[in-house]
């Protein structure tokens, strides 16, 4: 049964695959194309027959089957044997957190600079240059120059000054972000390997119920269709975020305040930035959708896949 299920998934992927020739001018064999089209048509008919045979007799039975399949697949995804996969995804999350942190340190909004209390001269000068950057560049463009290269050199000098100030600011805050990334890594790994895994049965039930996956009239099937993806995604990410915030709030707060490292107030405020948790949700949920798609349980819209790959 397991081998048969695997074969069905592979066949589904092949039927939905988009064939692109390496050489657009390459001629094809009309007879071979006709045979291929006939085989594909036969396989699609077999697929429809197989799905009809596998389909539960009523929505309640289908709902139970969807919940069971979703729970089992997610348990497999976060099993101890796939810890390397989780660590890889957490590294991606760490990079996103680092980028947000550096951006918040060196690229604040003009309004925020006026409200902020600066402790160091380079931070204040950097903020002032950033507030006046466009006006300075405009003035440099209006000035008259005896040397044709002087205008570009002046603009480059402004950029170097800003980069030097930014590097000095980041160097002072580097110990904070390094420690913060280690804390997020440890807390997230425990969350996914224990708390999240322990609640998968309840999560699967809530998602299938909220998304109404088993109540689509004639569209009932043993897996989540492309048409159902939007509802499934909305329900899944809502429940995922609820569990994420509830699961990591206490351990994250405990680690930040355990005295092993004294964080700056700016860093502690950053740790509560909602963009961090939105990024965690995006990285993990997108990975889950791709995993479920690879397992043949979820059909993903092509437009969504393109958007994810571009990001």
C-alpha cells in the first residue's frame, strides 16, 4: 500500500508537470506526441477512477481522513529523523531576523529619529544624514563643478561616510544580535520538536474544520485541492501563529532575562517586533506547504509557487 501510494504521488506530479524543451526550435515527433497524449489521457482517466474509489462515502468520513493524513504527514516532517531539515529552516529564519535587526539599527524612519534618545554620537550623525540624504544628493546635483568627475566623487563620498557610520553602529550591537540569534535557534528547535509536534492532532482537526475542507459539495477528494488552498492556508497560518506565540513567549522571555547576557533596551524592543514572527510563520508555513505538495496531499497554485520562488 505504501509503494502504491508513492507511485500515485509520482504519477500525479508527472501529469501536472510542465515540459519545457531546452531548445525551443527542436522539432518533435508527431507520432510520438500522439502516443504520449493518448497515454496521458488514459492515466488521467485512471486517476479519476482511483480518486473516486478512494473517496470516503460522506463528508464526515472524509473529514476524519483529511485530519488523519495531515497529522501523520506533519508528524513525519517534524520527527527526530528530520531534525537537520528543521535546523536548516531555522538558519533561514536567523538570517531574516539578522537582516531585520541590522535594518532597524541603521535604517530608521525620519520620524523615529526625532523621537529616539541617542547614546552615541555616530548613531545620531547617521540618523541625521539619513534624514537629509535626499536633500544632500539634490544639492550635489545642482552644484557646478570644474571637474566632471567631482559630482560623482562627492556622491560616492557621502555613501562611504554613511557606510562607515553604519559599520560602527553595527559593530557595537553585534554581540547582542549574535546572542539573540542563538536564543531564537534554541527556543524554536525545542518548540518544533516538542510543543508543536505534541499538538499536531489538535492543530490538524482545527485547520480542517475551520477551512471546511470536507464540505465542498462535488469537490470532495482525499487531498487538499488547489481550489481549497486559500482557505487551508488562512486557517493553517492563523492556528500556526497562535501556537507559535503561545509556545515560545515564556521560554524566549526566560532566556532573554536569565542574566547570561545584558541586552540593550533597543534589542529587547526588537525581540518583540511582529515582523520577526511574521517571517518565522512565512518560512515554516511555506516549507510545510511544499512538503505537503511533495507528499501528494496538497495541490499548490502555480502563481503561489512562483511568488515563493521569487522571494
